[in-house]
């Protein structure tokens, strides 16, 4: 059993492949949906604008970028 600190709330949890605890996984899913929807309408948006317009904390937006969760949108837009 590996224990990790949640990247979002800092709580200690049992690592099961995600770097956030189960409660934060649900919040990540909701926040990512907000971000994804906004990026679809505004493809060349900055992380700061994403945070401001969606209400998702900037640290969460940046974590999604570091994890590679937002690069697919960026690449898709660059190839069109």
C-alpha cells in the first residue's frame, strides 16, 4: 500500500494510479469538463484566462497541462 499526498487538497490517501484523492477526482472531473467546454469555444486561451472564465483554480489548470490532459486540444488546433 503506497500513501501519497493529494495534489489538490494535500490529504494523505492510498495511491491507486491517480495523484489526487477520490473526493478530488470527482472535483477534477467537473473542473476538466468546464475547461474542455471553454477550450472548444476558445482554442487559443491562456491558463490564466481559463482559470478566470471557468472559475477553476489556476493551479488545477496548470496541473492538467503538466499532466498532458490539455495538449490534445492544443495540437488539434495547430494542425487545422
